[in-house]
């Protein structure tokens, strides 16, 4: 799998994961973490689509996943 395809797959996975949190009661701290994760997700899309900077896009989407994983698992 090439870099672009891998990042696109991770972006789709992020969108699916964030939907699992919709409709749940979340405290303000958790909401801020989700907002930060979403900003990293948007950055990943920007670096992927506009800049063609796959290295940075991959880093952004992975950081976004890490933030969401912490919320989902704990």
C-alpha cells in the first residue's frame, strides 16, 4: 500500500471512530480533546490534499487517532 492510500485509509478510520463518540455525554475536558483531535484530522487532510506532504499528513492523522483512542479506551 502506498503512502497516500495508507493516509486516506487512516482518515476514513478516524471519521468512523469519531462517530462512536457522537451522542454521548462528555465533559468539557473530553470535548476539548476531541476538538484538538479534529483539528489534527483537518491538518492531515490539508497536508495530504493541498501540500502533498505525506509525511506530515501521516503524523497528523496518527496523533488524531492517539487522542481519540485515549478517550474511547478510558
